């Protein structure tokens, strides 16, 4: 292979793969492994293809590194150099750790995009299965106008995917498990770590300060979980605890948030009361002496928990909206800084006005003035409402007819005058009633089965899929017009024809199967 | 509704109205009274609309603005009504430096220091003394110029002030409609300044008045701590020094000043007799006639007198045990110890003349911290009718209204007035948009003699499960109310230990009210943000707290309210005990009746926070089986009561969850205007139709 031009970043010898000894090479763009004594690589993965790496737990006898690819395959390397296996592995791991994220971004975006679309859209997925997997059309053709559509219509949507928020309970998800010998084990995943960092920037700062210079990653997290910072109700702080500073910082953050005040005047409890007199005049319900000194430990720990919860929720919320709103935030911040000057009054009223208006408006009293939608213009509304009805020989009445006749009957009834000399005999009357009541002779026609109840659901599903697939093919067909390139012409005459044939065959198969099932 | 209020205006009597919030209570009262005012401008000259909080005041003015816009659109002429909102300096100041201050007290202090007459006098001699240019401008030009007709909210007043360069706070106003806080009318200390010139034939509306008795009592009561006395002492010293100084320089001037003071008092008395001013409730006329007794007529005597009184109070605060005595006892004790007669004291602090309605309680320490000395002298009023009496006496119509005033008959009793009409309205709903459920929890805690709580562990866990289940099925916001702060703290702590909170966090974010108002405001805002962006949140809050009293949880901000327990007031408080006794002796209201009434009005307040109109919907969960009892149920407002059926009583968590699921699913369907037409929404034709008029007449008769 033309590996000569590549820059080799790390070479690790004595690495086994599939029970074969060999050498692992980490290069600028790919990782490769060649068996001993041969000058070609039997394993070679571009970094871009690698989804993640996994390592064997520390205590294990075999020291391994596993690479998981985007395709789902995985390759395991066993570091077998007795003296330096662990070191080798860690070196490889560290390097990969630095390299992979770089390539992750470059990773096959299109593939990812396709994958995402298929995952997000079950109908599309079904279509893909029907058409591509059963080889009616090629994958390229399938995607050709799909991707184009998406990209043209909304070029930002793929890149600017909505930021995923943080679960409010991510700390609860790391339930510690006892490992049998008086210790606790926490399972951390990359997601949780990211959640922690995003929610508590202070911890992230500590992490970048200390790891890997002072602490290893593992030590860092161990300390994190040990610190009171994680156990929020404990107050006894170790003095050299690196996280005590975080707690302080959080406190500061909370305070600054409080000092900043609220933008919505309707929830500002401080300015709710309109009373100029101070404490001492009249009852003040909060007794002045609630300083920390005379509160019991229990009480202050309780209030600490409450504070933490408020802070945690606020941080989680902020982490979710931080990215999208940075510009807006800046704007509001700048205006709130000078908001303390006399500008505050000029700045404030709009918010206040809007909120007040919101409160006093009753939406049901408002005239509806939303944009007019186009009313569905149906020629035969009953067909739309009921769906296809099995054809019957009987006379077909439209709803218009029914309405007309009802009107007619109503009209008749209005002008009805009892003609008591010419009434029915009681026997005929009762038989007529019997015939008209449920179960009677005349009422049987009314219990028609709707067609969708007559066909089993799986057949319906199949039909739906076929319908969708045929629709897609027809879309392809029509998109070929006007035929102005030889490619289109070829597509039209050549394989599109073939495709339609295939589709038709499929339909035929289904039809026969259905018939078979029926009989 | 209209009929009832109309009767009232006609007969110039007082009334009590209960109407669910969001059904247009404010606007119907406003439009009715304005219409009356327009029709009979001589009978009703002024409308005084009192509300509780600043946002509520502003809301009323905005509604009024809409009404006036409607008027001018219909009649085609601009009307000459002047309506405005009044508030404290903090909300009205436009001075760039002063208005930047955050606390009302600071603003007031700073304003005084810029506008007080002696400061302005100083400025004449030394021009570099800072003054407020807005006030100066106002004083020079603005005093004579009346405000043009229109509707002025607080911000509009500020704008107006800024445009003209006048201080809006000092704009003296003769408006047709004034909207302000209760205190401006009830608190004698403020009312004397603001409201005494209001015309007799005004209509007064107290909105959100379910707590009006407490406001009355608050405004008439005083707490004195050692710190107050210390500061008092320094002030008296300063006064003494000043007097000494002036006396040395200008004895004649001093005498003049003093005489003016006495004359002023006499004049005030004359004015009051001729009914120019609103009577001061704390200063009955006969006392004023005596004017100032001889022995405090000169300045030194006065100061000496103050000092003696101060020393006496200090000595009383030095007690080691709790003392409770009635006002006459107190006066007698003063006389014995420092030889102050009742007469001079009376005119100094005229409140004492109603001494049967007052009690004095001296507590050497707080109940929770018996080791730390923190003596407080509570001089507390027990009769809410004292503060409100002049209002009832002076104005021709007073309307007390709120969403939760049940049972209606207790208000006239404790406020001591005879209403012409009393009515409770319910909502006509196109769909049942509220769903009260009563869960079968036993009583969870008992108050022992101190504030320690006995919490039943299993019940706490059950509460937690209820909240957890609800957090999984209710969309957006849930508000949960606890009976007291201490109680909430403890429950939150045990939920945390049991891991319940963590599980709740999987469904929603948790925000908790704290005693600190600023912190709570922030939590509230974040709570609303979380509801807005679809994450959903839970707010844990306290009944009787600030949140339960002033914040509305409209639409998705409160899809469910859970009331844990019955919010009884802390019964061991001595002040409350004294008040209960007084109620029993004077009004024949049994202790238990009053306590239940008080608890239920707070519970109703809490759960009522979620429903702010008929397009809104929400669950109301009462998590205590005592709510199922007839005496509790019967005290809920009618509009809640009529939706509690036997099927919604005594539910287990599972049953409650099932019912809620069903309810929420139904409510989540689109609710359109057409659905309401003819039922809870009427077009003009429908309103004028014969059938509807009969229906309205029927409703009016029922009430």
C-alpha cells in the first residue's frame, strides 16, 4: 500500500489481532495493523470511519483496545508486550483520543445525513426498504432527488440541528452500585460527563486545570463524587477539596443571577408590594433574626438542598438554551447594564406593556384574525369522509340527496295535518315499527361494513407500502420530463421502465398472495 | 352581576361580591361604575379602586384604558375622564440617581434628602446643595397646571413627568378614577396623607379583598424591638439638642412653631367636623377637641415626656417571660411606674382610645430560639373593623370583591358593616375546565407546643409518589403548595433522601420557593421559562407565602395545583390566640370556625392560582382527606365547590392519576370560539335575546 507518503505518528509492536502478532501503526488519517513479517496491512481504518474506541477495564488480564466503526463492525487489538502493554495501550488510546474528534467532524456527513433521515422518517425508511433493498431502484437514484430536495429547501437544517438539552436528572442517572467490598462504583458515560460540564462550567474549568497534569481522569471523577459538591446535603467541607471552590463559584453565580433580577415585572416579588412603610410598623411576618448562627445544622442543610435544587434547575435550563440565545443574551445584558441608569425606564416599559397586555387579553373574545387557510374543496365530500365503500348495485345517495330529503320531510312534517279517517290499522303499524327498529327487516342494510374492517391489517399495511412505493416510482417517472438530457432519456426508456415492471410484478405477487389467502 | 352592583349603587350601600377570577370581574365593575358615573355625574363623582399588588394595579388601569377606547370608538367622541394609578416613590420616581435604588426605603430617604423644605432653603444660600430638578420644576410650574384628561398608568405618569420635566409623584390630582393600593386607604399613617380629601360620594372597590381583614389589622399594629427603641432614643436626643440650640438663638421662633402645631391640630378638628376630610380612624373627634394637653405643650416638656415613655418601654422589654395584657392594664402600669397619665398618651398615640380592641404582648425571645434574647413588644390590633370603619362611614358605596370570598357572611361580621347585597357568582362553562380532586391522605403532622414538627414518614412518601405520578402525566407546569415553610423544608429534605426528587427530575425541573424574595423571583422566572420551552417544571411553594398571594399561573404555567395538607395558621402564636379570643368574645365567632375559614380561604387562593379564566384549565388536587368533610368543603368558593362531586373524593394516588389523565386528555383538545358561543360567550344578538335575558334574571334572583 502507498503508506510511504503518510506520516506515521505512532508505532506499537507486539499487538495481536485475531491471534496473530503484528504491529499497529497510527498515521495521520488512519489506523492500520499489519501482521508480523509482512509489509502490508490487513487491517486499515480511516479515523473518519471510527465511531469510538473502547478499552478493557484496568484489572483485566488481557489489555485490549477495541475500535467500533460507524458500520457497526469492530476490531479488537490485544497488546501483548508483557513489560509495557499497559503503557502501549494508553499511548495508543491517548493519541486516538486526540485524533478521533478531529475526524469525527469530517466523518461522512452525507452518510450521516442519510442515516438520520431514515431514522427520523419511518415512511421514508419503509420506502427505502421497498425500493432499494428489494433492488427496484439503486440507492443513488433513491437519494438523488431526496437529498437535493432537503439541501436546497433548507440548507441550514442539517448543520444547525437543534441542540439537545440536558436531562434534568442526569445526576440521578449515575446511580452508584456497590462493588461488594465497601466501595461504590459510578458508571460515567461521555454524555453524562458532557452534561456535567455543560451544567456546571466550574467543574469543567477544574477539569481542564487539573487533568491530566495533577490528576488522572479517574482520580478527578473519584474526587468529584466524593466531594460534598456531589452530595449536596453534606456541609462539612474538606479544606483541600478542589470542588469547594466550585461550590463557592456556584454560590456566586446564583447570587449574581439573583442580583440581576427578573425581567418579567409580573413575577418580581420585590416590587409586588406597594407599601412604603417599613418593618416595625405593622407586623412583619418574617422575623428578622434568621441568621445562620441560630439555625440548627439540619435546617441549614435543608435550605442548602433547596438552594442547590434551584441552582441546578436554573443551570440545566441555561445549558439548554445557552447556545441558541447567546446573541440575544448579549443584547439584553448590555441593555441591562446601562439599565441601571435612567435608561432603565425607557427600556423596561415594552416588556412590561407586553406582559400586561397578555394578561388582560382574553383570547376567546378576540376576533380570529389568523391567516386564512384554503378550505378543502371536495366535489364528493362523503367519499372523503367515509372512504371507499364497496360498490353495490343499489341506488347511490349522496349526502346532498339525504339533506334534501331530510329538508323535504321536515317541510312535509310542518305542513302535516292528521287525517284521522285514513290511519293505518294497529297491526300494520306495529309491524312497520318492528321492521324499522334495530334488527328489523328494513334496518339490515344499514349495518354495512366499512371496507377497512373487511381487510386484515397486514394486507392493508402491505397495500399502503406498495402504494407509497409506486408513488415514489411515479415521482421518478414524472421528474424525468421534460426529457432534455440523454441521461434522462436513458433512464426513462431503459431502467425506469424496468423499475415500473418490477413494481408491477411486486404488486402482482401481492395480489396473488392476497387471493391465495382469501381462498 | 350587573343587577346586583347596580342595586348597590342606587341604594348607596355596601356590597360583597365573589366571582371567579378571569371572568371579567374587574372590567364589569369598571364599566358599570363608569357608566353610572357618566349618567349621573353628580351622584358618583369618583371611583376609588384599590387592589393589592403593583402589577394588579397596573392591570386595572390597562383594562380601564381598553374600556375608554371602546367608549370613544362607540360614541365617536373623546371623553374627558381622568384616571390614574398611584404608587410609592419607588415606582414613580424619574430622578436618574434616585430611581436606580432598589428598595423603597432608600428611594424615599433619598427623595426626602433632595426635596425637603430645609434642604431647598439651604440651596438658596449655597447653590451647590443637590436638589431634585424634577421637583423644582414641578414646584415652579407644574402645581397649577392640571393633568390633561386620559388614562395614566404608572409608566404613563412617568413619561408625562419626563416630558414636562416634572416629578410625577408630586403631581396633585383630581381624577375621576384613582387606582391604588389598599394601604393608601386603610393604613391611617398613609391614608391621612393621600386619601383624606376624597369626596364623600365616591365609590370604593376593594379588589382581591379576601385578606382585607389582615391588611386592616396589619395597618393598625406595631411591633417594637430593642433596635427600634435604640434608634428612637438617638432621635429624641437629636431633637433635644436641636431644641436646646434653637432655644439659645431664637426662643420666640420656637414658640411660634409650637403654637402653629397646636393650631393645626385644632384646625384639623374643625375641618373634620365639617366633613371636608376623611376622618382619621385612630383619632376620634372628641379627643381632638381636647387638643394637646397642657403638660406637653412646650417643647421641653414634650421631649421629656417622650424620653420617659421611651425608658418605660425599654424597661418593659427587659422582661424574662412572656407578658400579655390589655391596653387599660398597660396604661395603668405606665401611670404607676413613670407617672404618665392616660390623657397625654392618648393624644400622642391616639390609637389607645380603642383600647379594648388592642392587646399588648411582650415576648422576650422567639419560640424557636429560646436562648437568644430578642425581645419584641407586639402592640396588636384585634379588630379589623377599626381600620376600615371610616371608609364604610364616609363613602356611599364600598364594594368588596375577590375570586375567593367564601363564606360570604363572615366578612360583614368581622369587618362590622351591613351589606346591601352579597353575591357569589359561578362560571358558566362551555366545558368543565377545572377538576378538583381530594386525595385520601390522613393528617400528616401536628404542631406540638413549639415549632418542631412531627412528620409521618409514610405520608411523606405518599405525597412524594403523588407528585411523582403527577409529574409524569401533567404537561408543562405543576405548582405544589405546602402548609408552611418549615414543613416544606423538611419534606423536601426527606424526599431528597428517599430519592423521590431525583425521579421527579427525570420528568420535570424542580424550583423551590425560599424565604428570600429575590431568590424566589429568580426561581419563578426560571420556572416560567422551563414551562415556556416545553421542558416542564414543578414549583414547590408555601401557602400564605408571597407566591401564593401575588402570582398567577395562567395556562401552561399551572396545569395542576397540588395542595399538601390544610393550610391552618400557626395556632400557637400569641397574637393569633389573642385575636381568636377577641373574635369569640366580640363577634361570637368560634375559634374553630375562624381557623377553618382562614385555612380554606388560603387553600382556595392557592388552587385558584391555576385557573384564570374559562379558556384556561387545570387540576386542583387537595391532598388531605380533611377536605372531604362537609365543614371544609362548604367553605370553598362556590365555583370550585360545584365541581367537587362524590366521585372526586377520597381518592388513592392511582385513582387520582386515572381521573387526571382523562381530564387532561379531554382538555387538551382544541377549544374554539364556536364551542363557547351561546354558552359562555355571547354575541350581541344573543345577549339581547329574550331567552338570555330571562336566564340572567334567574341567576340574579338565585344569588
